[in-house]
């Protein structure tokens, strides 16, 4: 069963069993030299399951949020040195792997990574921490930083970005139809008083978005809050940058799996995986020319979705799209 809120301390890892199934062939191939990278550690649910399911594997758990990392590290303490925590944005894994002297990183430098999982987006644990400002249903400071040591907050974006930049991020990252209108209202209101908490922004959105749209388009703040979160944390930039890094770190037979919850993330992953798995041989030839064969193959049929049963028990799984690849050979 993929959903067990008691075992996972209220935070249910999406498609937990399926993620282990996708990584299992690589982990088994690498044996006691298997290292899994959990690039989005969060509450540690996926990692805990990997460490339990693969008793000879190590897991490197990465999270930019120091509070999440500390809590997950405490949870995973029973696994000893098989779990290695790293505070960083996940696209820094290449730099960390090249310099960290802990045992799993030495294995990675010699053999490559056996498996990697990236469960993208904000974690349920962060959403539950009202003071972080990710949720629009409670009044909280407009923070939205996954890494609380960084300087830029959602309030900074609202109070300093130009009308054009605000409209751009609302449209691009939130697919907000009324991006220009909302941006104009934000600029007008901040001249009277800077934005500091979420309730005032939600009130502005209710006043700005037409009533007909509010009745049929879900919560009027959903798209704006998503756009601000993506901008504050440079989420799409991180996805774009980690794809070549993690695929380079994989050993032959190693597998990388990405779980996306919004179309922009999934488009980035889909395009990168298409490039990795396509032959570079000119069309019409009966076989691949030397050096043009693909170095990766897809391990999912397009994008996989969660089952209806899981979605009923774990609503966060409703929008997930899963894509994975396996490394067939090292590049030059």
C-alpha cells in the first residue's frame, strides 16, 4: 500500500511503492555499492521506504530547508550511516558529490549513482507550517522560502517587482488569465502600504478576479501563490539545471525518476528525457551510426499517474506525472 499516514507521520509519500519498483532493478544491479539520491527529502517518507526496502543501499537525502532536513535526519537516525543528509538546492548535487568525503560520495565517484528521485514542488510538511506562508487559506507572513537562509521572500517580490515582471511571473508560472490586472492592483496597493501577510493578498485577488471566474476556477489565490513560490525558490531553474547533472552522475544501469505536479516542470523533464533517449542517427538509415545511439532509455510509458485508489487516500497525488530513464552507456 502506498499510503499510510500513521507510518509516515501524517505526510504521505506519493506513489511510494512505485518509486521503489522503478529504482529496484538498478539498486539490485549495484548491490552493496548502490547509492540512491533523494533530491527532495522533505519529511523523509520516500527515503525511509528505500532504506527499509533496500537493506544494502545508501541514501543521500538533499533538502534546501534546514528545518525539514533536521526533522528527517532525526527520523532516519535508526539507519545509521546508510543515510547521509545534505543541505543544498538539489541542483548542487554534482558539486557536493565531487567534494564530500563521506562514504556514499566516494562510491558515487567510483561507480556512479544507482538511483535518483526528485519529488518536485512544495512538500506537504511546508504547507502545514502556516508561518511559512505557502498556504493561502490562512493568514501568514508572505515568506514562501524553502531555504529560510536565502533573502528573497514573496513579500519582496510583491513590493519591489515592476508591473511587467509581476505580470510575467503570474502568467508564466501560474497560468493566470488576469495576470496584468492583478499586477496592476498589486502595484497600486503597495504604494499605500507594502504587502506583508497573505490575507491582504487573498483579499486583493478576490476583489480583482471576476466573480464568474471565482465560482468556476477553484480558489482565486491558487495560481498567484504558485507563481510566487516558483519565483522565490527558482524552482524551474533548479529543475533545468539538475537534469544534466544527475544524468551525468548515474552509473551505467542507473535510473533517475522525476515526479512533477505542474505542467511547466513536466514539460522541462519531458523535453530533456526525449533528447536523452532519441537516436542522433539521420532518419532513413537502417541502424544507428557509431556514436549516435541513445545513451538512455525510458522506463515509463510516457508519464505515469497515480491510481484512483491512491488519489482517494492521498489527494496530493492527483496531479503527479512520473517520468524516468535508465542509463545505457557512458558518454564520451
